[in-house]
C-alpha cells in the first residue's frame, strides 16, 4: 500500500470514503438479501446507511481517530510533540490540527463561507418574493431554499462561528496554552464540514432538498422525500460538534485558568461561553433526539409521530423546542460576551455591574429552559401550559434588560472610540433592543395567536439573529482581527460596511413587521397582491444588504493578505490575549501569567489584569495604536 | 493612560436627554397608535387583541427610545476627540441603587403586561352567555384545501369549501387535520390554531362585520402551502340561516349529484374561470397546474397539464379530477391534489372543465 494511503491525510480520507460507500452497499444488500426483501438493491436504504457511516470512514481516513485507535488497541501511542502546532502556510488549515488558534481560524473561515452561502439563498428567496406569483423557482425548490437557508445559518454559521472565535480567544484570555482536549477540539471542527456538505448536498437528492423548514415538523418531515434525511443526519453531526466543543470549553474554563484568575476575575466573554456551554451540553441532545425520532419513523417505520398508530404529533414540537429555544440563547450569549469586551475597551471604562452581568447570564441559562412552549401557543397543546410559559418568557426580559442597561451605563462618561467594532457594538445595542421588545410582545399569548407563523416572526428572529448575533460577530471579528491575523483591517471600509449593513438591515427587516401584522404568512413562495409593494421594497433592500457583505469580504481578504502589521495590543486592552504578540506565539505564553486584578480596570493608572513571572508588568502600547493604524474619525 | 478628568455630564446634558427622550417617546407612541397595523377588525376578538397591541406600543416605544437616546447622547458627549487617544474613563464599577432600579421597573412593567394579556386571553376564549346558540363548524385541513362541515337543520352534515359565518353570533371552530399539520387562520378575525392530526383543536370568534375575508393556512404543510387560501363570508344572520336551510334542502334532495337545481339551468359555464379562479367553493386548478391556454405559470406543485394531458381522452381527465389518486403523474408524489373536486364542483362544471381541458391540450 502506498504511503499516502497508509498515512492520515486526504488521500487516505478519500480512499476510506470510497470504502465507506462500498460498505454501505454491502450492508444494505446483505441485510435485504438475508431478510428476503425485494428489490435487493434499494437506493434510499443505501443512501441512508451511507449518510450515517461514510462520515466516520472519512474522519478515520483523515486521521482524527488515530490516537484513540492506537490507545484502545494497545499499540504504543505517539506522544504529542506539538510539532504540528501553528499553521505553516494556508495549506495547514486544510488538515486536522490540534492547535486551538489554527482550529479557531478553521472554524471562523468555514462558518463565514456558510454565511455567504446562506446569504445567497436569502437573495434567491427575496428574488422570488419580489413579486407575487412564481418567477424563478418552483414551490418545492422554494421550500427547500428557505429550509436550507435557516439550517445553514443556524447550525453552520452562528453556532460554530462563536465557537470559532472563542476557540481562538478564550484560552488566551484565561492564560491557558491550549484547550483542555486538543484532539477532541480537532474532531469537533471536522464534524462541521460534514454537516455542511450534507445540507447543501440535499439539493441533489431525488425529490429535492429538505423542504419542511429548519423546524422539520412531523408528520410533514416523516413523509417528505429522501432529502429530509440529509437534514436529519446533518444536524446530528453539527450537534455532536457543538456538544464536544461545549464540553471542551467547560473543562478548559474550570481547570485551566491562570493562577489568580478566580471566576470573578474572568473576562465576560469567558463567562458568556461558560454559560453557553452549559446550555449546549444540556439542550443539544434534545434536538439530536427529535431528529433521531424522525429518522427512525422515516427509515424504519417507528410511528413516533403517526397518530394513526398511536404516535404523538405534538411530542415532536416539545422535544424540538426544548433544544431550539435554548438554542436562541446559544446563538446570543457568546455575542453578549463579545459586546462586553468591545464596550469596555472602546469606552475605556470597567463594565458597569460586572457581577450582575455574570449572574444575568446564568439567570438566562436557567430561565432559558423554562420557556420552550411559547413557540407552541397555537399548536393545540394543552391550554394550561400557555400562561406559565408566557410568564417565564416575559421574565427573561429582566436579566436581558439588566445587560442592556449595564452596557448603556458602561458607555456613560467613557471615552468612546467609534471605530468599526464599536459601531457594530452600538448597532447591536439598539437593534437587539428592538428584537427584544418584539420578543416581549410575542410572549403575550393573544398577540402570538395573531402573528405566529407570519412575517412578524420573520422580522423578530432576524432582529435577534442578524441585528443581535451577526452584529456581535462582526464586532468580534473586527475586534480580534489584528490578534488572529497579525494584520490591521481597513478602518474606512469597516465603517462603510457598518453603515450600509445597518441601513439596509433595517430597510429589509423593519417592514416585515408590518406585512406580518397585516396577515402575510411566512414560508410562502406566493402571496396575496396587497403585500406586493412592501415585498418589492424589502427585496430591493435585501439586495443592498447582500452587497454590503462583499465590502466585508474584500476588507478581510485584502487586509489579511496585505494589511499593515498589527502590534500586540492595538486597542490598549487589559485582558490577557492583548499582552502577547499578534498573532500569538505558538504556545500562547512564554511564561504562564499570574492574574492580579479584574479584567477591566480602565481608569486606574498603571492597572494590570495579569503579570508575567519573568518580566516586569507589560507596557501597554503607548499613545495611539501603532503608527500604521489608520486613525479614526 | 491618564484618566479623563472632564466632568462632562453636566445637568444640562441630562435635562436635554430627558426632554429629547420624552418628546421622542410621545411622538413615537402617538405614531404607533395612529398607524393602521392590522387588517380590518372582523370580530370582537380582534378588537381586544388590537387593544393589547396598543398597550404594548405604549410601553415598547419608550423603552426603545430610552436605549437609542442614551446611545446617541453618549456618542455625542463622550466620543473620543483628537488628543484624547490616551485618555481613560473614570473607574466606575457599578451602582447598586441603579441596578435595583433597572431590575425592578422592567419587572413591574412585565407583570402589568402579563396581567393584562392574561385577562385578554380569557376574554377572547370565553364561551358566550348563551352557549346553545353558538354555531359550531368543523374545519378540516388537508393538503391543500380547507373543508367546512356544518350541521343542517335536520341534523345532517353539510360539507362545503366556502366558509359562511353569521354576523354577531359566536362561532366555535373545531379544527381537524386529515394529513399533516396546518393552521386555520382568518387574519381579519385575529385568531388561529393548528390543525393537528389526531387532535381536535378549537377557537371561537364572534364576527362583527359583513364582508369577505381571506382564510389562510399559516403552518408550512408542503408544496401547496402558499396557495392554501380560501375565503370566509360573513353575512347577516337571516341570510346565513337561509343559506344553511337551502343547503340542508339540497343535501336532503335525492342524490341527483349534489349539484341540485343550479345544474338544471344550462347557464353558460366559464370553464376557464373555474380553472384560474375556482368556482368559489373549489380551489383553483391554476394555483398548482401550468396550462398555456389559461396562462397559469409553472409552479412545480402539480404537473404541467400541457404535457401530461396531451393526447388523453375526456374519461381520463374526468377521473383525474374527481379521483386524483387513480393515476399519479411521474415524478409527483401522491396525496398532493385535493380529492374533493367531486364534491366542490358541480357535475356540469366538471364536464365543462373536462371539455375545456381536452380542447386546450389537444395538439
């Protein structure tokens, strides 16, 4: 056997993938022949087995299970000599790597690829909706496009991009050399492209892509064409990735903090990821369960959701939302962390009410598990569940309000540096408030009875996930861009990107509140003529929004290739990641830092967050950031 | 890292901010109350829900204005000016007093809203004082049409795809599904509920305005979800009762084919109109099917009739309309086309439609 096939890598991965397909055929043919089924070759059976098994063949081929395989079989394991740490060239990112900084960039770049794919689907949706009637795509494709749009952006953009940013930044922030389980970390990342390939590949399935929405309500999903299975199984891989990463974050945060970093000296980004990880490990198994039920129903006729056979249709929704409501906080809390970092540094003030900020995160985690049925106010579930769920849902506004007001107080009397990350942070503050307000309205059962499943919901979710999550992601990417790449981005283009995004975002999503209240249902390729005017306006604005992201893409790519070199601490930040070079050394810290104070002691001359044993307290970059940094305003 | 010694938060700034915020809130609330957000108020329930919305606006606008005003004033007052690159803000860590304020006030507001919403909820779901007079309608959702079942004067069921409702009388809908989950929604009435297989769900409305209103399926139910739209007609009680009586009479008449007396009058039937718009009871063929002669576009929900009907005879077309499952066009899933055209179209209409289709698809 040639060495390329024996050694972990893409050649072996390809070979194993082919083997996996052969295995699926063999298993299916063998089992059906043995049981006397006719016909012996059933394409759908082979496809479903392949979707489950081939990814594992691929991952083994890529070498992600090598160490554990050696260990379990009693062969001598290769001790980690860290020779694979760091990226030697862009090609290093195409292979499994155990360095959290490499994995962080792999995660972030892959997620942004999916942002653009998901965004293109949005453009297709808006093109179809620009006029009533059907123009570009037929009803089946349309249902597939919006289902894939949501699935991709939720499972392959927002959730993993936060994991990616935190992967890069969090170990640095707590003074750790890496994550607690680097090999598991690598595996978590490589599960994602599998989920992505499945969701996009579903368009090539006979009968088209999965078309029952990202919610995949049974029994519609039970009886859908084979494309549905691409979602059902794809979600398992994305979910497994999230769970593994969350465990990794939890163990890393609990056990690997630098000496002196008590829980209440942790930066709020660390608190946010701690809270998010708790949510993920408790909630994500439920979405896995809901999709396994559908898979068993569909593939093996289990009748979980077939009421004619004693199944319970509403059970699907309960299990699904028990994950998918906390998932909204999984997609929001890490963003809260990013905003806290950006606002403290860019306002030059400590976060107002730090402890309450941490406690409110934990309150959201706890309350987040008590509100799921507010997605089901019109589902026909037992009536008595509604009012308790309305109360818990509305109460979540209180800890969220504490966060908003504390951020506002952080701004007050600061010295606000209005550069790109700060603009996105302020944009987030206002837009997320709007999403939160429509959220409180939606908690009120009588309002939801009218607006559920309308464009009002579409508007609300986009104010939360675009105006909320995506704005924090942009803020975070611009903020840590110098640290991650060692280059500065173009400030002028960054600001242009912000303003265009902010304007077109509102022009796109604000009118959706109106047409939703006026009676336009969501998830329709065609609509009554009276909504035509607004829909055309929304579509035009959405194309502007789509184009504005190209500025971001250009800025990031061009700056990464040839932007001015970044200094270690361009923002005069106190947290530990800014005390090392940009990009950080291969092992993060030459000496483990000792934390001696809070993370945001701005306004105290000479204050530091951590000191390094063998050197004097670091000198914060004096004056304006390095001379090459473009000036603001 | 000099600390900012500017004491810029003068009283004047705070006063300005309060004035601007209050003015903006008042204008915002008035504007919010002035905007006509909803479709016409078609039921007593609609009035109550719209009232709750107004209360939400009255609280929501000031909260949003507060956040925006503080952000804008902070930017105006405290933005870094040239020469301040090394300045820090004051080392303020918090204020227990403020934190108590902004925990308590939102909590109080939340509980006011919850209390009001719970009251409204019990109002809009309350049974009428005279429960015996309530009209009960069974609603059946199926891919992709609604059917309504009334009880006639003689106790026999009356099935129709046209929803007729009496003005001023409480109506209770018992909602069922024959296949997947649908959602029965009349936006003008504000109420909706899912149609769930195996479960009977319900809600009640009291229509208050004569007119016709769209009926919409609000829960994604498959290919034809977007076209699962019908019409509800609210009419004066006397007219409604007359309609119900006439329906009972025609249902009781000997099984001449459901069409009854209307079929006897050989009024010219516009088959093309039935194809593109339906007859008022039936779903329009053109919502799902492409047909060049009728000018209906490609939808992908149902097969292109120019193709699948080419060279077919009248008998095949008639079977395909009244019993769509008899033969499914290649590449299309079963159980998509509503099986109720035999009931919703009169025999004469079916015949006219068949003739029209034979003519239109002949090459």
